[in-house]
C-alpha cells in the first residue's frame, strides 16, 4: 500500500469547485484520460464530505473524471438525499446513489460523541430542506442498497479501470467484499472477484501516519475508539475490509496529518449573499454551528484532497511524499499503525 504525506510546499487551501447550477457539460465518451470514480462517503458529520463531492463534480465538469456512482456509508436516512442535492445542482441527477442498510450512524441508537448530533451532523438535513428538488429524489428508505449499486457499477465497467474512493467508513466496502456471486440477483461474480477484475486502485482517507504511545483513533477507521454505540463496530469493519482486499489492487492512504492543515471552504463561508449553492451552504451550516472547528478560513481538507489525488495524483507537482508500506488496524479499537517498507520512500508521481 502507499501512504501519502503532505509536502511542505502544499500548505495551502483548495479552490477547485465550479459554479454548477446548470446542465452538466458533455465530455468525450470512453476517453482513457477520464478517471471513472466510485465515491463512498459518510456525508453526515463533517463538512469535508460536501467539499469532496463538489470537487468530484468540478473535476467531472473539466472532463477529468466520470462519476459512476455514489454510495452513502452511514445509517443517516437523509444522507443519500444530501448527495442527491449536490448531484442535481451540478446537473447530474442521474448518477446512481446507494444507501447503507446497517446500524452504524443510526440516529435512533447513536448517543456519543456529542458533536455527531446523534449521527445526524449539523448540515445534511438543512441541505435537503433548502434544496427540496434535489433531496426529493432520494432518501435512505427509497434508494437501492449500496451493495446493489456497487456491484452494478463495477459489473458495467471495463476491467482494471475504476478508481474507488473511500472517504468515510468501510461499511459498504466490507459488504461488497463479502458478497457472493449473484448476491442481489444480478448474475455477477462475487464482490471480491469484481474488485480484483474491475478496480484499478483505491484511495482511502483514513488512519494516522505516525504511531504514538497513546494514539488517537482516526474517525473513519474506528470512530471514537470505544463507548460510542454503533460506531464501536467500525474497528472490526475496517480491519476485516482491508484483510479481504485483494493485494493485487493497490491502495493509497491519505491520513489525518496530510489534510488537517490544508483548509477548504473559507471562500464559501464568507461568500456574498447572492451566490448560493449546496457547496457553500454545507460549509456555512457546519462552521456556524461548530465553533473552533473551522479555522484558517475553512475546514480541514481530508476528503477533498483524497478525491483530488484519486483523479490528478501529483498533477506534475510534489504536493505529497509517497511512502510504500503496510497499514495495520487494531480490530478492537480502530487504532492504526502505518509501517513504512525499508528503503522504499519515494515521491509520488503519475
């Protein structure tokens, strides 16, 4: 696997979000330069998922990416509708959306941590309320399962072409990897076989790059560690998903440290009243309700950076240092250790 560390030259904000609000531009069919993406998001707690989805659409507007599907990986019912709001704003309401069917993040049984607002976060419901024409097209109870959407998207793709971008929990990924052939009556191979034959690589926002004696668990891998209800299942889910991942399909991990000092959304938070979009509103809702979480003109950019790297890599710049190594996850707590392979530290490039 590959770990991405931010180089000192990359300490800047991200500004890669097109205006949207109209018909999606037409891009050449079957262009090998266009990255086919599946984006697996936990759009619910933190605003960086909003930024990531808007970055994905901006890249698609530039004909650099083609979004095959979005899947939502928590049990927040309004999550798929929030994705739909952003898709509709960018003129891509036809992108398939899949919903997670398990317990993680279910507001009815989620009580801690307090800042999760019972798994609801602080902005998704407002996005759906303010853009009902988008939110009305999807809800967690109406959309197909994430497993069905993932299997269909992979089954319809060329071999070794898809870039799978995980910017949330690995709930859906584990369901995919454990799914047998014809799991949803689709006459497709097993999920593990689909991954092996259809996925070119995976980019994961998750984990911490540097081990400490008292490690803080990274949220996507382990929630808050222990004592947070259904989020406590994440440690075992993350460990098992990586254990089942086919070793022939490379993974790039963008860890906590890489994104925490790069900030996104400051422009949106303070934009003039006449300019309004789900992208700007998501950041405004979140930052106005989470004092101290949005500093230096915006919010940390973990998820937008993962999407951007999935499509552009280094983009001719040395924004990251690439470390070849192995990711280890504690199945009881979700704490991780990144072990760098000896003599294999190199700069990333495409």
